[in-house]
C-alpha cells in the first residue's frame, strides 16, 4: 500500500468513481481547472471535461438545488460546498428536499447525492470558516453523515457514499488534508455505518470521530506508558451510527468518554452519551463524560482558537478524572 495524503485519497476516490460510472459528476466553486481550494478535485477537469467537472457561480442554493434535481433523474452528483459554515445557505435544498424526497414520494424517488464540505478549526480562519456543524445534519432523518479521520477511511467512505442511494453529507476536517496514511491501490469501499477500533484497550473507551480521532490516539499512546489502557472507537459515520461497536467496547472497559470538536451544547456527544446510559447502564463503573469544544464562536486569534477546542492534554485530563 502506498502512503498518501488525505486529500490525495479523496482525489483518488473521485477519479475511480467517475471512471467507473459515467453518471457520477461533480460541481462547486473553483473545482475545475483550479482543482479546488484544497486540491481534492485536482486533475479531474483535464480528464473529464466541463460536462462532468463544473465550476459554478458563488450561489450555493442554486447549484445544490441543481445537484438535487440531477440526482432525482438518475445521475450521482458530488456537490462541494466550500466550508460547512456556508451550508446555512442550502438548508431548504438539503433538509426539505434531498432528505425528504424518498419518504414523501412513497419510495418512488431517490436522491443519490454526496455533499462534500470542509469543517473544523485550526487554520486561523475565524468564526465564519471554522465551525463544526455536523449535529445539524445528524438531527435530520433521511441524511447520512460521514466524517472520516484517515486517508484509508476517506477514500473508502467517499466511494461508498457515491454508490449509496441516499443523500450523504461528507465532512472533511481541514486539519486532515495533509495527514498521511497507507491506502490500497485496489478498488475498495468502507461500509457506511461501521465504526473502527483504532486503538484497543481495556480500561476506558473514547468514542470519537474526524480530527479528534488523531488526538485521542495520541492521548492513548501517552497514557499507555503510565499503564492506562485506552480503547479508541472511531465512529467514521455518525449516521448510520454503529451502536453495537460502542456498546461492546463500553461493556469491556466499563468507562466511556465522548470526544468531539463541535460545541458541547446540542452536540452529537450528548446523544451518544444518553444512548450509552440507556443501553449500557449496568456495564458502567461511572458516568459518561463528554470532552467537547467550548460553547463559543471560534476566535480569529490562533492561541484563543486552540483554547476553544479539545487538546490532547484535555483528553488526558478527562481520562484521569474518569479513572
């Protein structure tokens, strides 16, 4: 397996799926000859041309609506919204149209569309370009929500999302694009709704996803030297949620912490913590803890930005408190 960057893994997934299926195309702002702001679509325009790699005006509602309509007539669009912060402009298209169409048509219509976007802090891009808004989409029936942490998962999950017949929100953390990992040369997918135990342990379970997975793994390695065995469960997809893997891990360790970058209030972590309390109460040796972003807008100042999202030190402190 070759070691490649996260953004290169996504690029490979797009190339492979567009070569495999002529009904797959992509559209968004600056994704064609420029290759996208994060170079995920680099080279696609040269091979597939303007009919399948479409630059759009800066009008998120219009081109997302085009994607929904195109999916309804049988194609498989991959729509890129530059920054998850801008999804506020497309809520009707996603929540009221894409997510509801199969239900409201009695199963007669499907929306096999992927909406790629970028989330998370760490780049000093201030409050309107640094949010983690996955809980908005996690709350909506009819949507799948995917947040890979590694190049291997990014490629396999994007390919699976493109082949899926449901509208999928695919959120890539900006801090992950340059990270590296081994990715097979052969065609493969990572099934949606299947979590992955990234680090096995016996003393405590960390349930996490996206960029926080790397921080949890770092915390686990540090605490292993102190004799504390940490299990890191990377959800990979929030919807469908792999409850079975979470509950099996909690049954083994007896302790659980949910870690995510999004603010604690109304976050995915609250739902997961409640699920663990409801379905694994007898397995727990203590209450479920959450380590999340602070309930504040992400500031422009880099040092203040760091203080607003969980650090490795915060995770270690939370583990020691729970132990």
